């Protein structure tokens, strides 16, 4: 009789131990999944903030920026810098198309607010306070420089933009300067194709 009672006690102890182990496992598993959910949510928020407020991916379409940007290049656009400083000459930017805000263009800034741009003899000439007689923009990044003739005065909150492939670019020569508020950001990185991964910076001009 005593042995049977001892066996029952042992069984109860084993069952209690197993029960505690199961409860501990379930508690640990619950804690793990809750932490995992928190990490996923925080990661999603972080990616969302980066994606919509700091950096944005952009695919190049068309040939207007060759030979520096090619169709299907995957670019990372910096949307943060222009909140702290003004766009610079030579930077390649993404902006809302003047004729359709659902589309976006990729062009290079040639003229800054308040300047006057003159294009003749395949040269871009900038007139501003520092150069009232005009100064030629030396564009070493172009293969060819066939750009026709244009004379344009730029507004105080506007920029004159052009594609690097001047013969195949629809830009400020046609639709005029763009408004600063339409600029999405500047190109900072080419992530694809892998053979041409590169970081971008504004060229240094001779003035």
C-alpha cells in the first residue's frame, strides 16, 4: 500500500515537472514571438521612413542621360539633403514632370535660381552676379554637345535642367525651368547593374 502511494506521488511529481516544463516552453515561445513581432513592426516602420522620407529607389527609363545613366539602371535617390541645403549645379536630380506629376524625370542642373542661361555654338553660358559677362560651363561628362540655341532667365525658386544626351532629351530647353518644390531628390548611388555600381557627386566646374 505504501509502495503504491509512493508511486502515485512520483507520478504526480513527474506530471507536475512536465507541466512546468510545458508552461515554461509556452511562455518562452510566446515571449519570442512577441519580440519577433515587435522587431518586424519596427523594421517595417524604419524601412518605410527610409523609403518615403530619406532614400527612394528609381529606375532609369529612356536614353536622355546617356552616357552617364542608362536605361534600367537602379538608382538610390537622396531626399534628405535638400531639406538642409539648396541644389547645386551639376547634380543629377529626380523631379516631377512639368506636364504630368505622376511621371518623374532624371536631369542635370545647369542653371541656378536668378541666373540667365544662354545656349549657342553647342555651349552652355551662365550669367550671374559673379559672371555678369557670362561664363561657359565645361561639361567634361558629355560624349557630344549638340544642344541648339536657347536664351532663358531662371526664376528665384527655379532650376534649369538638361539631359546629358542633349539630342535625345526633353528638358528645360522645351518646358522651361522647373520649380524647386517639384524636386524629389538627387542621385547618390547606382545599385544595378553590379558591374557599374557607383556613387555620384556633383562635378567641379571651372568657376
